[in-house]
C-alpha cells in the first residue's frame, strides 16, 4: 500500500503514518492531562487532477509523536487534499474545531485503503461524514491503547459520585449528541439519526431505515447505542448491533468492535436487561473482540445492580491478571460493592490499600487521569460509604453500637474524618436506649473538633441519655450548655427537669429521701427551679421513710422558694407527722391548709381520720366522715382500714369492730387488710371467739389472710381458753413475701439510678439548701 509521506518545512516536525489494511486504521490519538482534543471533520469535492498516486498535503504540526500516531495540539491544524483519476476520491479537510466536536482521522485511512487496495464494497460518502461527532479510534479489534484511553476519557471522567451509587463508565458523555455537519449544504444531526431508529425492534427494521443509505463510521453507531441505553430503548440497541453484524458478513468492514460492545453493555446496565450480558460477552469472544478496562467496569456495575457484589469483587481481582490497569471508576465501583453489602470495614480496608499504592506511586503513574483529584474523590466516597453504613446500622433493628464505635476508631486511624453536619445527622439517627454510647461519642467528637454545635443536637443527646437512664450523663450535657454554649432553651430546660423528675420519682418510690434532697440542691445549683412536682416527690420520700423532721424542713424550703404547696404537699407532710405521732403539729398543718384555701382530698381526710382515731377522738372522726359526705367525697376501704389500723395499734379492739360494722353499713367491702387488722385487734383485746368467727367469714369470702392472723386466732383461743375447732381454720397460710424494704442507703440509689456516689455522709445542712 502506498505510504503517506509529509515532508516538513523548516523548523517543523514530520510524520509518516504506515497504513496497514490488515490491522485497520487505528491512530494513536493522545491527550494531554486534563485537556481533551476536539476537532471537526469537513469535506468538499476536489476538482484538480493528477497522477493516480499523487497526493498533496499541506500543514503545520505540533507535538508530533511516532508509533504511527497523529498527535496535535489545539492550536495546530491540518489541511489535506486527495486527488485521483483512477478511483473516486474526495477532498477531506481537518481544521480547528468548534467546541463540542471531535476529529475523525480514520477518514484519511479509509480513503487511502480504498484507493490502493480497491475496496469497492464500502463506499464512504464524505458528505455524510461531514461534521458527525464520533469517538476517535480504530473500529477493528486491533486498536491501540490510546483508543482505550480515549474511550475511558469520554465515558469515565467522572469516576466518583456524591450520591450513593457509583458512577459508571458512560456517565460523562457530552449532552450535545446532536453535533451538526453538512451534506453538501445540508446539516446532519446525530440525534435525528438516532430518532429514525427509535422504533426499530429487529435488524430488518434497521435495514428498512438505513438500507441504501451511505455507511457511517462505527463511532456514530456506538454513540447511538449508548443513547438508546440511556433512553431504555434496549431492543433498538440490540437491533442496531445485529444489523451491524449482518453488514459485516456482507462487506467485511462494519464488524462490531470493542466500542460497540462496550456501548451495548452500557445499554444493558441502563435498561437493566442483565440476563443478556452473558450473551453479549459470548458474542464478543466469538468475534475475537478482547474486553478492556471499560468492559470490566461495566460488568462490575452490572453485577452490583444484580446484587452479586461478591462476583464484582472477584472480577476486580481478575483485572490485574489480564494485564489491565484499574481506573478510578474501577476503584469506586468496588467501593460501591462494599456499600451495597454494608461492609464498611471492607470498604475502609480497600481504601487503605488504594492509599498505600497511591503514596508509593504504584497507581496513577502512567495514567491520563489527574490522580490527585481522583484520589480525593475516592477518599470522599469512602467517607460517605462509612457514614451511610453507620446510619443504616443505627436505623436498623439490631444493636450495632459496638460496630459503630469500632468503625469510627478505624476511620481515625486511616485519617478519614467526616464533617460536623454528618456527625449531627448521625446523632439524630440515635433513637433507642442502646444508642446512648454512640450519641455521647458523637457529641464528644463534635465538641472536640468544631467550635460550634447545634442546640437541637445537644437536646437530642440529653433525651437519648435520659431514655437510657443515664441521667447524670445527661446533666453533664446540660452543664456544657451552661459553660460552653449554646445557651439552653426551654426545650433544654424541660428535658433536664424531666430527667430530674425521673430520679426524684425513683427516690420517692423507694424512700431514698437523702438523694431526693441532693437532687433538689443540684437543680438549684444549675439554675433550675424545682416545681411543686419536684418538692412533692421529696416530701413523699420523707413520708415513706418516716423522716418527719426532714419533711418539715423540705416543706419550709418549698414555701421559702416561693412555691405554693399543693394538696399532695400537705398530704405528704400530714402523713409524715402522723407517723411521727406529732398529732398537734398535724392539726396545725390541717388548719393552715384550710385557711389558705386548699381543698382536702380523700388522702388528706383519711390521714386526719387516722390521727383522730389514734387519739380516741371518734366524735371528730365521725365529723370528718360527715364532712366528706358534704364535699361529695365517699370514704373508701382505705379510709376505714386507716381507722381500724389506728384502733388496732392503740389496743382499741372494740372500737375497731364498730368501725368495721360501719364500713359494712356503707356497703364498702372489706379486704384482706381490713380482716387482718381487725382480727389481730380482737385477738389482742381478749375476744378470741369473735376473731375466730371473722376468720371463717373471710375464708368464705375467698380472702387469703396472712399467717400472722392465723397465729393470732390460735394463740388468743389458747390464752383465753376458748374452745374452737382449729381444723375448720384450715392449714396455716404460707408466709407472704415481705415487701421490699424502704432503701435509705445512698449507695443503693446510686446503683439504681446510675448516679455518682458520694463517700461523704449526708450533711444536715443539705436540707436547708447547702451543698
């Protein structure tokens, strides 16, 4: 075949491309880093004639390279003319292109091959080629590595995405697919060309549209196939490839090449027709087309879309064995596979390997990509994967708190740090009690690494810690707000007060009055004003613990702090005074309560009735019952039990029995406590037969009396010589479980409420508000 020789002018470079018809026309089109070459192809008919082999070319060249390559800079230009008498040759002109166009130097090779070898089966219409936007590269299977670089540059430039999905190798196509050219004076639109095949379902449909028309370069068909993939027109893409295979058998030239198959695999991914991928790979093997790195990247993406992440990881390991170098898109695809498997530790380990190879220069050394930028993208992608997996762990049903903390530690070792916004969003994902360790750790990281923190995030951490019963840790967060900011708001105040209420309620139920006092002091120390609910909790704790003097002091503090006592406050104080047998003081409190307009409730009436019954002032007890009727408060079994118990404790068995009968007359059904207290009072008062009769009556009512009551009846009958049938009493009842004793130890409450212990003994000054 003729060789094309260009002799440079003075101070100019030169090239001699050797065109081999067996290998096809594959120009090594090289690209500078971070710069893409764009050219235009224009043509016009030549009218000058010369000898058969005569060829005139004029041009200026820059950055010319060897290896049968044409390499130009943006400022260079090439003007070529082909003139022939023996065969039809047309003039092609290469010039600087407008933005958005790519050069097609293969046209020169096709023209020379047709001229020298005499391929008459393929007629290249330069008018139809004019201005078509195509990928530069060989359409035969023997393309050079530069063609692969070009495809990767066109399709994979955006290797890492900010979204969950990893980018594929065809995501960065120019949106201007409709680059325009001319047929004579008419324009040709590639998008319009694709529209003509939009409804094609089979190769026959394509033939019907394209039959008789001039053949376009394979790069045009490749672009159309990728466009069909994006439009989910997979059937049209398959039909076009089948048509190309049919044409290949007819003329031997339009054989689908690597770019065609890569475009088809991309269409498979876009249209989610994953079952066809194996057939396409088999077809590539039969056609002798060897996959490149773009092919493997697309296959890995297809595996991931199918949920076959492990196979994608295995395929990545095969790439090195094939002599191919992974691209940034390859690495990001594997990271995406780990994300889909929610294997953040695997993704982190994979990134560490990339980081090590990058630092020693094992990757990115001879790559066309800007690996400085690509590595940053991979780093950000890894951080995002770890963030997303942590979030998935937190919103799931299982407890992954330990894994979250371990992953955060591993990220610190690698040097990966997420931002404050991501930390705060993870805090919001902590909603269950077991998340308190994660919420506290994230809060600590934000405090240590950033100068600001959202108040709402602090409030949420307080809520999570409270939900996990880590109240003292919640108080520490509130203290940080007071000391470091931001200034707490009403929500902060209500949250921390609610935590104190929980502690105070726990102290109240168990009679841990000392911790109740200390909690009140701590609230006042932090600027929190205890309300009546908080004061009442401590008063009730004092009442349960029979700490009369402590109850009196707390009640006084409550009034001094400007908090108006409620009926619960008075009831707790009255109960404490009753247990301390300070009946006169109780009466003073009762009168004060009436004087300030606090309406007594059932509990307050019951306490006063019990106090007067203990004193034997049953006429006053009767007046209280009548007053209750006036205020429409009906006495309950608790009220009568209190009166009977007061009588029993003061050896007033007859009076106890009378109030028992009064209870029956009020249609109030006695319970086990009623019978236990009354029978014991009668037994102690020397009335064993009446006690025996009431015991049988309780059994008939289905009540289970205590073993202490059984013993009282038996012992009373023996002491007073009463003849009773012990067998009718039945077996002695089993010992009832003792009630949980009121805990007064601070250490017990510390274990219960998860609050810090204080070795220092309780100081009486604390009752007065001292610390």
